[in-house]
C-alpha cells in the first residue's frame, strides 16, 4: 500500500483549524512575556478572525482522503463559530479583568475549542468527528472550571466532565457498532449499507445519544442548567452558541448522508424534539436565576432545531427545490446563526449585570434595569423577544423557517406542539422584560454594573443587536447562502 | 417623489419617525415631548384623511396599492392597499391616537418620553395591520403591535398592571402562534403569501382545501381574531387589561385594537375560507349572542365604572361579530359601522372615566354620586356619550346596531331577537350607572369641590361629540364608501360556497349524460 501524503489542498482545507490552534499555542507562549490583558485580547481576536477569514482562501472539496469535506455547509459553520469565538473573546475581556483571571490560557482554550468545532463541522468521517468533539469538549471542561475559586464553577466542570465522558463513550461505542456493520467509518460508505439493519440503527442511535448530550436534547440535558450556571458567563455564551451549532452541523451531516429518511429516524427525531421542547420550556418557567433560565431556554431551542431535523428526515427523498430538504437545512442553519448571536448578546449582558463573582443573577437583580441601564435593558429585551420569536428579530425568521419546513412536510402536529411551546416560552421571556421595566429595584446593586456596560461588552451587544435586526428585517442575503442546493456536497 | 403613491407607507411609518425623533430628545422636556407628539399625531390624522380623496367611492378592489418584493424565499412582499373598510379604521386609529395624546396630558406623569414613543409605535403597528395585504406582513404588524401595548399597560397602568399586561400578551400570543401555523399551512397549499393571489387561487381551485383542512385553517385564523375581539368565552383578558391600562391605553385598546379582530374576520376568515365560515357561522353567532347578553349583564352589576365600560365593549363587539357572520350585506355594513361607532363612543367613555380618575383616583361607582352638581359640563358630556353608546337614534351607535339587527333579522329572526335584548340591557347598565354617579345629592365630601372640565378636556370632548353626532346623521357618507368592499366580501364568500353546493349537482348531470350516451350506443 502506497503511503498517502497530504497535499497542499488538504492543508488549505483545514486552514481555519490550523490558524485557530496555531494562535492558541502562540497565546500560551506569549503569556510569560506579554502581561497586558488588552493586548492579549486583541491578539486572540486577531487569531479568531484570521482563522475565520482563511476560509475564503480554501476551496470546496474533500480533504485528507475523504476524512473531511470542505463545502458551503462547513464554510457557513466556520463563519458562525469563528464569529462566536471572536465575540466571546471580546466579551471576556472585561469579565476576566473583573474576576482577575488569567487571560492567555482562557483565550487559547477558546481557540482550541473553536478548532475542535471546526473539525466537527467539516468531518466526513466518524473518527475525525470524534477528534473534533474531544478537542472542543476537553477545552470546554477546562473553561467551565476556569473560575477556580468558585465552588459552582468547579462543580460545573466536574459535572460536565463526568457526564461528557459518559456521552463520549456512547458516541465511541456507536462508532464501533457502525464500523462493525459497515466496515467503514466514512459517512459516504456507511450510506451504502442497508439502512434497515438493526445493528446499524443501534450504532447510529448511540451516536445520536452522544451528540444529543452535546446539544442538550432531553433526556440527555440534565447537565445543562448546572454547567451553564456554574461556568464563567462568557464561557456559557460560547457553550450555548458554538459547540451546539457545530454538533448540530455534524448531526445534520450524518443524518442527511446516511439513509435516514425512514420512519424510524423520523419518529426518533419527532419524539426527541417534543420531549426537549417541553422539558426546556417547563423547566425555564420556574427559574428565578436568569442565567439558569437562559440555560433551560437553550434546551428548548435545541428542541425547536430538532423539529427541523425531523423535517429533514421526512423530506430527504424529495428533490423539489421548494419543498425538498434544502428548506429544512436552511431552517436549521438560519436558526442556529440567529440563535447563536442572540445568545452571545444575552449572556454578555448577563455577565455584565452579574457583577464580581457573578452574584447578581436573579430576576430581582434585573429589576429596574430599564431606568438604570436603558441600553442594556433595551438590548436584552430585543434578545429575549428574538428568543421568543417576535417579528423583526432574527429569532422570528428562524422560527418561521422551521415552521415552514415542518408544515411543508405536513408535520402539523409537531408544529402545533412547537407553537404551544412558543407560548410557554413567552411567559418566562416576558417575565424578564416585565421585571426590567415594570418593577423597581430593591436591595444592593453590583457597583460595577450599576452605571453602564463596559465598552467591550457594549461592542459585543451592539454587534448582536445589529445582527438580530438585520437578520430579522433583511434575511435575504443569508438565506441566499443557506438555501444553496449544493450546500452539502455529499447529500447530492 | 410622488407622495400620494406612497401615502400608505407614509401613514404607517410617519409615527415611527416621530417616535425616533422623540427618542433623541431629553426626557425632561416634558411639554415639548407632548407637543411634538401632538403635532405628529395631528399630521398623521390629516394625512389619513387624504385617503378619503384618493379612494374612489364604489371601488371594491384595493386602492393606493404599494408592492415591493421584500424576502425572496418564501416570496414575501411588502404589499399594502386600502379599501373602504380599512380606510375608516385607519382614520379612526389616527383620530383616537390624537385624542389619546390629549387624554394623557395630565394623567401620565412619569417616563413621559417613553410613553409617547410607545403610543406612536402602537399606531405604527395598528395602521400596518389594517393596510397589509400580505399575510406575512400582516402577521408582522400584528405581533409588533403587541409590545408597545403591553408596555403601555405594564408601565403606566394601575395597581395590577403587570398581571394585566402579561395576561394580555399571553392571550394574544396564544392566538397568533396558531395563526402563524395557519398562514404557513396556507402557503404550503397555495404557494403564495399574498392575500389577493391566495384568494384568486383558492377561488379557481376550490379542491385544494379539503373540508377538514379548510375548517382547521379557518379555526387557526379565527382563534387569533376571536381572542382579540374578544368573543365570549375568550374575553377574560379584556376587563383586566382595560381596568389596569392608562386612559390612553384604554382608548386605543377599546377603540381600535379590538377592531383588529373583527377586521381580520372580514378580511381573512370570510374570503379565504368561505365554506368553513358558513359552517361555523351558527356556532359563532351563538357565541356572539351569548357575548352580547353576558357582557351586558356583567356590566350591569359592575361596581367599577371602568370595568363596566370594558364589559360593555364585550357586548358591543358581540354585535359586530354577529353582523359579520350572518353574511348579509346590510348587517355586515352595520358591523363595519358599529366598529367605527364603538371606537368613537367607547373611546370617549374611557376618556371620560379617565378624567374622573385623574381627579379622584378611583373607579368605584360607590365613591361617586351627585357629580352633576360640581361638574355640570362633565355630566352633560357623559350623558351624551352614554346615549350614543346605548344606541339612541341620531347618534352613531344607533346606525350600526340597527343595520346589524335589520340584516340579521332577514337571515335568522331568532338571533336578531336575542341580540336586541342587548340594546335594552345597554340602556339599563349605562343609565343606571349614570344615575348612581351623577344624580342625587353629593354623597362624598371630597366630590363637592371637584373641578369641572378644563379647556383641553372640553375641546377634545366637543370633537368627540361632533363626530358622534355627524356619524349619527351623516352615516351615508361612510356607508356609501363601505358598501362596495362589503359586497365584494359577501360575494367572495357566497360565490365559492354556491359553487361548492353546485358541484354535486353538476356531477349528477354529468353522470346522467354519460348514462344516456351508454344507452344510445
């Protein structure tokens, strides 16, 4: 057998990952010499941007002998996670200063995690996906426990690590079973196997469990509230946006490449979606901690996205442009983009309001925000309304396209259940707005947060607000990208 | 640029520009903020009157149409248009917004800038709802309108304002979530989101909608509208929202917001789902009649003056729904007229009740009594408005109710006779309340020195009174413009329904033909 040597083209197709990792390593090396936090922040942001922009240099096609697939689809997700990393680093600056945490490793870990997500988004082979998953997970475990002095942060890290390892084991076991049945871990080759083989189903189901853990789909969601609450808030922003999007990317890629358009997978996603929506929304209702509430809301949103996946598995066989699966892909992609930006913005505000040690996270601490910090309150309201899915926000079009994909597949019941969940969601999102504008604040106020957002956080919030409104008013441009029928080269 | 060709866009977005301008001001310039809002709303009202010149009488189709592609997939267009029905509702909206600004001159004391911004944004949403001809655009305005209204109730309302605001928001969300599903379902069946296109498509291909699908679609729209109207038994948000809302909020809420529901029924439910509308008509009519009587009876026993007016709205809107679902040209004209008349009368009633609250900070009827002595002007205006609300001939309320009952009687005399009791009951609760509040001796010492109307209040009430009287006498001015679109709606409802009914007959004839051919061979 001739040893296969990677070509330049292969390298170019993983250029974003290489840049992110490279800048991460550079940051670690620079740390002893560069004590200026802001310089490190700028450097890390530069790294995130270089990685993201290097996608423009790459060209479409398979890399590393089919281990990865660089297509419009992975391009989109690279932009998404690169943007999230960029914003999270910017938002972390003031947070790290306030909490007196070391910046260099923090940023390096974010970049490593981002590289892992990048691998996830373009993986065309299960073991490569596993590597991506582990890269992002292990960095995430450390990030979750980055506030070493805080008990909650440590708890968060340990929980995430233990349950995450457990889920990874499921994922690996699934890969092993799939390999046992098909003799390959390459998605294209798996897709040629008999889809009705029970062992293959079991293998894929175990993979679904493993990935379901990462996207916080019920019943694999129990870690989410605790981990999200304990982790440093910028990290929570990253968790709720980046890894989730990347894992959805992989999930969608797996279940569109293999023959998943069967009743079995359709009902699997149907049930998963419904359970996840209800668990997330009903859990969120009783929360008084805003950070925790947003954690539950991200479970609910995973459920909404799964609705679109149910539509995908239902539609896979249809080749019509208007009704085909592209619509459902577009729905997922658009949704994840809007959702990620909104969540980053919302958690940034939560991080700023939280004050030192993240002590001010309850609803009561948000009371009267409308008069104390009109800009933060208005932005937060916009984010919450977007999560709720009200018009002229990104969330509305996300919800709209998921509704549309599901209705086109005649999944009326699923849509009705999703509509009911939207209404449940309205209650707890609205409650935060009500508290911010209609209640007076009682008790002490975080001294740092009393006046205004820090400039870096304000920048992040402004970007998120602009993106939310842009996607909500003029979705054409992004739609043009996500509605591309050659989005997934492998799914042709 | 030709302004008139963009008149509708101007009508929608001019208040938004005003709101933006307000945002740039400092919150301390209270008087300037009020004046600026007043000027903006006056300009908006005058601009809305320009529609009267531009919309030809007797035109059944939409005028002043604006059409621009907005979103490519699915094809969503910025499609606006106005006909006789929506024209008057827009004018009513602009009129009541103008008077709401006057009404909150003294009643609102804190966060004045935000209050007026919300008021103007609310106007944007409502006018957008009335002018949108794209289902998606309609939905966007429908939802956007929610936020300023919820804020108006929640921030500037009375004691239980937060509860009322959340309840209002959730009720409406509940309906609109299903309406969105309905809109998308309709889109997936017809391939368009444009009202006119869908209507034509459904008329040509009636087989697209199975009976069950049509009914479900009808219900998904109807639920949203019925909550907004509100139709019994979905009315429970209304008393809370009204009682807790500030005066301006109540005026807009009762005056135009409720009409968005009945407007939606006329514009969407009936023409799009004629057969389902016909099949649902008797249930809807029964609910409407229950609403008429129930609303009136509850109003009768209210100890709270504002709640009394709120329940009277339930009763009056029941008439409107009844008028719509009899599918009779006269009663539907009456329904449209009643929408306008109720907007004026109830708007004025809430304004009057708000004035009383500004002076005494209570709505309890038992706290008043003998007010005619210290406030003769106020008492006179109140009587005038109350009489118009209960449907005294020569005043606005009479025309609508009379036409509705006239039309309904020809379709179903039983409905008409039950509904007519509502007219009697409305006289009972209003006159009884009037007697308790105004006649007799002054029972509470604090009431003895209540100041009578000041110039601002007197002016705005005179405007209300003039409009009330004009609408009672000059009703043909409005009905002439409303008649053609109403006839069009009825025709759309009828023709397809008739076709549906005729289809089996045609099938029988075809079967006979083929049988004959077989025999002759």
